[in-house]
C-alpha cells in the first residue's frame, strides 16, 4: 500500500480535488491522509473545512498558517508558517507521494518542504500561464520541484516538457473542474434560491473577482469599476463570492460587503461550496470576474464569461470567453454583448478545451502505474527538447 498525502488550502481547490480524494480513499492500494490548511481554517473565509467534514471525508491534520492581513509581508510570513508546519508534519509521517494542485503561494511553501523531505510531488495543473498573477511564477517553480505532472491540456503538457521535465512523467488528463461540471448532482433552482435566501427571478450572473497580484494597488480601482458596471443592470441579480486571501484581497471583500448593504439585487458569500456554486453556473446567464472557474468550468454550461483584466491572461480559452479591460464602460459593453449572444444561442456549440470529464480516473490510473508498478528515482534528468 502507498501512503499518499493530499493538501488543500482553499474552497476552490478542495472542490477540484474532491473526486480524487474519494476515489483514492476507496482504493485498497492506497492510504490517504488529507491535510487542511490556509483559508479553510479561517472564520474570515467561512471555515470551509466544515464542508469537507460534511462530505464525510476524514481530515488527518489541520495546519494553521494564515495571518489576518493581506500585505506582501504577511503573505511571506504565511509562507514561512506553512514551511514550519508542514516541515514538522512531513518529518512525523512517511509518505510515498504528496498531491498538490495549482499555483497558490502556500502550495509553493509546501512543495519546498516536501522536496526537502524527499517526498515525490504529484502536481496538477502545471504548464499553465496567468500573466497577471504571481501564481505564474509559483506554478512553474512547483513544476520544477515535482516528480509527476498531470496537466489539463496537451499544450500545457508540452510546456512542462519544454521546462525540462521528462515526457515519461508528464501526462495530459484534463481539468477536474470539467469533471465536476459534468458529473455533479446539481440542486434545483428553487433549492438554490432557498439555500441562498435570494430570489433568482429574471437574469442573474455569478461574480468572482480576485486581486491581480503582479499589479500594485490596483484592487480597489478595479473592483470599483466592476461594481459601477453592475450598477448599470438594476434588473439583474448578482451572486458574488469573495476574493481569496491574496495581497489586497481584503480590500475587495470590504468593498463588496459595503456595496451589498445598499443594493438589494446583490448577495455576497464567503463560499458557496462546490455543489451550490456549480448549480449557480448551471442556471445563470453569465459569469463575470477573473476567476479560473470562468475559464475552465463555465464553458461546459454553454454560458459566456466576462473575463476582466490580466489575471487569467495567457490561459487557453473557449469561444465563450469575452475579454474586458477593468473599466466600467468596457465591462458594460462586454455584458451587453454576452447577453445578446446568449439570447441568440451563440454558445450552444461551444467546446470546452479542458477535457472530457474523466480526469480523476485518468489521474488514479497514472498514479498507480508510476508509484505502484515502477520504481521512483528522485534523481531527475533535465530533458532537452532539441534531443
């Protein structure tokens, strides 16, 4: 049996990892230990570890790392706390591999501690590019520390190989978000309204906006422009989920709370949970903001995404993605265009480039092949693409 550690630090990350966690936990060849950290343990961000417990998934360890601030200094201190906490945890447990997803700063710290402990890293969603966010550098750094790479598209698989990783350890499996979008048991619209205490009569949009972390002091200006654009649509309803614990994220969340106090057509949520979030996407008219879910999950529902600013710049995009600069008039125009195209059925034949919805099965099959059926050699050779 192989001992596998899986780490989750955010609500979105857990939603993506959930099918992998459940399937690996049921497999007799693995012992799974789930570690919960970061925003999951913060009252400010909804104590979302409770969603994991409600799913009857056992949490092996909760590691507190998050500071109640979002300055560059506090982010660095959070990373330091993550290294200390996970350094102790990895020294106290034997793992054959650790599964890490994505590109957040705490994941970089955890990858460093796993590397120091000589634990092979299985990395999901490598090779992607998000030119507006520090996540870009974090993601590629984690790639170079990882042993097994499971990418969401073939282009991203090639990019990981371009970074010197051996093709024998790089596989395109698609995006777990697409699998969730296809296979989740959605709740009805009436149940969603009851759960949210929000009547969704008429058109509505799902909105998520995060700081563009490679821009200095832009969060307040950009969220004000977005909210000014929403003001132009008083007959619409807006379900808004709060920003992550990124630098300047709390600025956004404070402005969202203040805006909702004076706008009855708006509701703000710390976290919707995966089922309610995906159900909202199923019934909404569009997604607005700069979250990766607007790029990866939303096209599966044949709805448009208004992608604002540079946070997701560089990602592969379906034809349903409409880019906008973070300016009120540009956002209004994009929303009007998307609404008109939606009414005309322009997105009915949109193809999602992030896979066929069978990602978790592919992941488990590859993990078995690499870790159960062959020897792991941590001495990686840099693969030159011109060979």
